[in-house]
């Protein structure tokens, strides 16, 4: 998707280009009109000079008192020509014409005064002006013709258009640059808003904070209300989950006590049935309460957990618990690695996995984090043990609630299902495979925090 900034800059560039192209055509047309008018005015001046300098001798041949003031009429094929005609005969011509003539169309009755033509001259298209004068009564009128090559006008226009194109292009580029800067400045509040949202995601604050323009403040206020509403909903969900657990705790304790009383009264079979069902109910309550809390926290803005802190806390707590069993727990986690997960849920997932590994390990459990790549959205937290491991057919069974592959080991069968459910709720996953240490390798993959 094209960003808003790119769209605005593209739109500004297109409109500036259209405006400057149109301006170029308009300026060029105006300049052409003015220069063409100036060329013809110059022709009229030279035509007037030609008439004033021409005198007719007794043989009716015209003679110039002197040469025209513009020396270009004396340079051969210079593009500046004059000619005097009478009854389709050439009476006199400029030196620049050499042996050529100016084939002007015949005059019409309406061609009085000074009029213009565009003809083909000896050196190209020619702009001519002519005037008719009658010096001898009864004799054919005399035509004074003067012209300038079109190429001289075109050269001036080409030079102007070239300079105009470079000037407008440079000015247009500068305007696009200024427009881009103005757009970037105008969109600056959105970058500030993004930074404020990043601080909310990173957990630094639970509200958008900062100085924003008047136009953006209503949006910031609405977003803060939305964040507050989400936080309130999460808190209510957690409270309801806690109330549910507390409400079931007392009836479950009564049933458990009744089971023990039946055992004391000799009803051992009935007692075992009741106590077994009570344990199942307690396991389901723990599982559902944990899941409900995770569902609520998943929608919470700004939840971030530090992986090293969680791994160290779990290793310290379980290390003391399994010290007598000679199980060593090692952690190999770099600082600064964070995941988008509630810290309490991350601790619970790592604790369940490490606890499960310690139950089956011979002497060592290692908690590590794979080196993350920039393109990988998930961070892999790995737990290895040197125990007997799990056969491939057991790796699906252990994720079922209440299912245990090794019934001899202590446990409720809820650890791995809780870990899998929590990981998936946060957009992650859990993978089981054989460890290089010979035991079980568990990869807990969770989304990396956007800081």
C-alpha cells in the first residue's frame, strides 16, 4: 500500500507538473505573439525607410539615395531581403537576393496600405511586408517588398522556449521539494502519534501522551478512551475469572472433605471416586481460569515480558525445588529480548515446561533463546533436558487436557496443554522434538514485542 505521504507528494507533483506545462504553453504563446509583432514592426520600419530612400530617375528606374541602415540587406542570402516591382517586373532588389526574386502573390483590390504575406524565399520560409505606391499617373503601381526569414524568428522562439523549459523545470522541482517538506511537516503529528502508540505497546504507559495539534487532539482523546475501555474490560474479565474460581473453591472443598470422611467411614471406593472427580474439577478450574486470564491479557495494549527475567526467576525457584534430585537448571538468555505477552503468563509457561523437564531429566535442564532474525516475527524459547525423551507418537497425546504419557511421574496432565493454549492465544506455538542432549526439546515460540 502507498503511504499517505507518498500519495500527497505524488498528487502535488502531478498538479505542479500540469500547472507548469500549461504555464509554459501560455508563456510561449504570449512571447511568440510579442516577438512576431516586433518582427513585423521592424519590417514596417525598414519598408518605410526603403520607400523614403527610393527615387525615380527620368528613365523611370528607381534609385536609392543610400543603402538601408541595416547592413544585413547587403549580405548574400542573409535572410533579409527587399525588392521593388512594377507590373511583375523587378525594378530593383537588395544585394542579399543575388539573382533570386520574391514571388509574392498578386495584389487584390482590397490590398491597400501595408499588408503581409508568408512565402518561400531563397533561403527558406519568408515573412514579407509590402506597400503599393503610384508615382506616375496612368502607370502601373510600384510595389515595395521587404522580408525576413522565418528561421530568425524561430531561432529567437527556440532560445526562449529552451530557457523557459529549464527555468520552469527548476522552479517546478523546487516547488515539489518544498511541497514534500511541507507535507512531511504537516504529517509530523502522525509520527508523534505512532511514537506514543509504541510507548503504549512497550508498556511504558497505558495512555497516549504528548503535545498534539488541535486537529489531532480529538483523535488522541478517542484513542485514549478506547484504551481505557479495553483496560476496563480486561480488568472485569480477570475479576470475573477470579470470582468464578473463588465461588467454586468452597463447594469443591466441601466435596473433598466429604470424600475423606467417606474414606474414614470405610466407604473407600466411593471416597476414591469423589476425590478423583474433585481433582479433575480442580484441574479444569485452574485450566479455564488461566485461559480466561490469558484471553483478557491478549487484548491488553502494551503487554511486554522480559524473557531473561522470567527464565532467571523460574530457574531460581525450581532450582531449589529440584536441588535434592541433583537436577541443574542452566539459563542462556541474552538481555533485552522481549515478547508480547503478559509477564505472569510467560512465567507460567516457562515454569510448566522447565518443571516438566526436571521431572524427566537425569541431571541437566537448559533454558535458551535462539538467535532472533530481523524477518522472524516469533522468538523461540527453548528447553532441553537429558532425560529419556518422548517417542513421536506421544507428542500429540501430551497436549490433551489431563493426558499423561508417563503415569508414574507426578503431575496433573495440565502443564503442556496450558502452555500450548496460552502460546496460541498470544499468536505463538509450541513444538516438541528430540533434544541433542538425548531428552525432550521444547520450542516455545511467542511474538516479539514491537518496541
